[in-house]
C-alpha cells in the first residue's frame, strides 16, 4: 500500500487511496472550487430577498439584545448561560447574529447572505479535507458537490435560525483539516484541533460526535488502524492509543453533553411539553423509523418540509422492518470492510452523527428534520461516490462515460430540485402552506402559518388555522394562547378570555397568558379580575415589564376611580346644595373621567387595543346615572354661583374615551 500523502497514482485494490490522475489536470483545484462556489451562488442568491421565518427566527433576532447590535453588554450576554430562549449554550452563534445586526440591521437578506457564505466555506473545506485525506480530486469534488446542492441542505442554509448549523459545521470542517495536518506532521500539535472543536461546540453542541468520526477516519482513509505484525493484542493496544490520543476532545464532548442536558431540563421544568411522557421503547421505535426516513430523503429528496411530526402511534411492523434493514446494512458493510472500507466508515458516520438528534432525547414534537442531515449525509455521500467509482471501474474499466454520465446527471437533477425547494423559503406563508400540503396533520405548520397571518393583521384567516392546530394537538399550549391573542385583536373579548383560561389550564406557569388575560378583563370593564391576573403573571415572572406596568397603572387608576366614586356619592348625599357643592361634585366627576381617559391613553399604545368597555363597569354607570339625575339642579344653580363653578358640558354624560 502506498503512503497516504504521496502524489503519484494509487491503485491499491483495497480502495484505500486513489489519485484520479490529478497531476495531469490543469489547475483542477481551482476549477472545482470555482464551480462549487458558482453552483451555490446560483442556487442561493435568491435568498437575498427572503423574509425571516415565523418559527424560531424571532427567538434569535428579536430578544432585546441581537436587535441592538454588537455591544460590550450584548457580548457578555451572549456568553452568559442565563436568559436565553433556547435550550443550549451557543455563544458563538449569538455573536454571529450580533455582528450581522450591526452590519445589516434588520435587513434579513443580509442574514441569508451570511448563511450562504458559510455554506460556501463549508463546501470548500469539505472538498479540501477529503482531497487531502484520500489523495483524490474528482471524487472529493463530487462529494462536496452533493453536499453543496442536495435539497436536504436547503433548510440549513435558507433558514436564518439555522445559523448554528452552518457555523458549527464550519468548525467541524476546520477540526478535520487540523486533524489531517496533525496526522501528517512530525511535530504533533493538538491545540489547533482542540480549539477548533471547542469553537464548534460553542456554536452548536451537536458536534459532540466528532471525536468518534475521527476514529472512523483513522480507519479509513487515514489508515492508522493497521494491525501491527498481525497481532490481535497489538491491534487493540494501538486502538486504545488512538482513543487516548483524543481524550481532550472526548472530555469536551462530555462537558457539553452535561451543559446541554442541564439547560434542556431546566427549560423543561418550566414548561408543559409532555416529552417526559414518551417512554424509552417508543423513543427507540421512533429512532429506528427515523433512520429510514433520512435514507429515503437522501435517495428521493421530494416532498421536503420544515417539520415532520412524531406520529401518535406506529404499527409494530415498522420499527421491526427498520431494525432488520439497519442490521442487514451494518452487517453488509462489515462484510466488505477489507475490500471497501469506505462503506463501513460512511455508514457509521451516518448512524453515529444522528444519535444526538435521532429522538432518544425528545426535543419538541419533531421526529425528523432536514437540518439534522447537514453533517450526517456527508458520510453517505462519500460512501456513494466511492462505490459508484468502484462499480464502474470494475465492470467498465475502459469506459469512463458511464461514471461521468452518472456524476453529471444526478447533480443536474438535484440542482433543479434544490432551486425549487429554496423558493418555498421566501416567507412563512409560502413555507408553511407547503408543509401543510405535504403533512396535512402537521399542527406546528398550521400554528406557524396562523402566527404569520396574525402578525399581518389577517386574523380572520389566522383563527381557523389556530383552531386546526388545536384539533390536531389538543395540548398545544401556544396555539390556545395565540388564538386568544387573535380574538383580543378582533375585540372579541369573551372568546379571548376563554382561550387564555384554556392556555392557563394547560400550563399554569404561562406568564404572558395571565398578562393578556388581565388585559382582556380590563378592556371588558372587569378591572379587579384584571389586577388579579396581572399579579399572577408577576408572581411567575417578576421581571415581566408589561405585566408590571399593567398592574401598577391599573391599580393606580382603580384606586383613583374608587376614591372619586366614594367622594362623589358622599357629595350627592349631602343636604347642603350650594356653589361649593357644585364645584366639588364636578371636580370628582372630572377626576373619575380623567382616570378613565388616562387608562385608555395608556392602553391605546399596547398591541390589541380597541376600547375600554365602560358599559360593563358598574361604578361608571352609577356615576353617570347620579350625575344625570342631578344635572338639572346643577344647571339651575350654576347661574347664581357667579361662575365659581362650571358644570361639565352636556356631552360629559358620556365618558370620554
């Protein structure tokens, strides 16, 4: 077997290394690199005009920090493990968004461009890594091309919220590149690789499987697991040395697994997700089926959507068939380990890198997601390209037309599919309507589409979609809450109150629901229940600015109105009806009305304001009735008071709103 890094042709029948006659080509590196860049720009340049997506983008961009740009305070916040809307510690991803915000502001096209540039870098790095490790050019370029243009990767590139995916993959690739240099170099410097891996974990913890992938690459194509002198014990000692060599990486993986689990369980303790109710046998069944779903999407990338929800139940035969298939594929790969070692490496790359997101740890209702294939499918791409090359070389050794035809037609078809798939990511409406067409039982898609419509004041269209989401997922807390918001916007206060109460019954710790319930009560004229709801919201979230402001002002207005009301009634009951009495009565009436006016002015600045329903406020009705009752007396006495007291104009019999 030839040395790994030599430049001459390698025709070893084991398939360990090939050169593809790179030395006969004119600048193949530049030609391939330029082609990869061009293909990506052609496909993804359209995202420059795309909007943000209703799902998750707001968590990354509209949180009071990212939208204010890169500042010392926000940099500190990015590294702080607290006060984050997501379950993992990803400070570098936050920093990238802060930098984008400073450069682009809220021009979402700029954020899409950054994702595209990162995808270009990842593709070029993948090409470089495979080329250097396998000493090939064209097959490395084909693997990189599949990675660049496969429709499954559209979600990772076209979705702003998946910045953590493309950014962490950049550090995954640089870690592989540093590892290749580490293996080749006589002076072993582990530090660049460890730093790159750490930066990747700080972008997204899914990279925890990378040390295991390095062990696979040690076997093939790096060839570092050759058994010395055919001694079994020597082999295992050598394997143990390779594992021990990577102990800093394994340690980092363990640390970030612990950090992520702590953050995840901390968030779960404050929610009512119900994920803990999913038993381990069910999780394993779902994971087995998910593996087959990913394989299907790699081979047949049609009907791709943003979400594929976990089914409520699955027939027993599905996980059994999946298990049999996965075992058969694994045994086949093992049986070909000497002749075609790339098969077992690519297959285990696929199986292993999916473990963190295959469903054993339940994160939301998602069973399968295209974004999880971004790194995972690289192993399959390597396996496929090398196998096609071996197959055509064996059966058509002198005819390279077949290999060339296959490797040209497949990318052309994929580019057409990818171009079409990218177009669905223009905005939330196009994206989630597409998801609903593909998965009609997708409650998340209905809810997200309804949110988009509600944000554009299309509440009549949004309400049916919210209701459908609730029908599909009766415990969908956010759907109840946002349906209540739409009814609040439409001034249908009874319906709003009903769905806020439903939200609270599903999740008694839902602070925003208590706050909006208070708003609905107050606007309906029930200030006391409004105050009670604001108090409950504050008890759950003491730092909630809206609930605190609503409570303080409502309490102040209520106290003022109660005081004016009592004073007014006392004045009405006085026997002495003179000029001073008229002046005092008018003052208390004016004080009462001003309190209502002040409250309406405050509420008019809040989302969902229509008007305060004073007809449901008994005190308002009593004052109006009493004032109208004494209005003739007040008017008759006013002339003799020499202007000391001016009664309110006749129009004042209606509370000014």
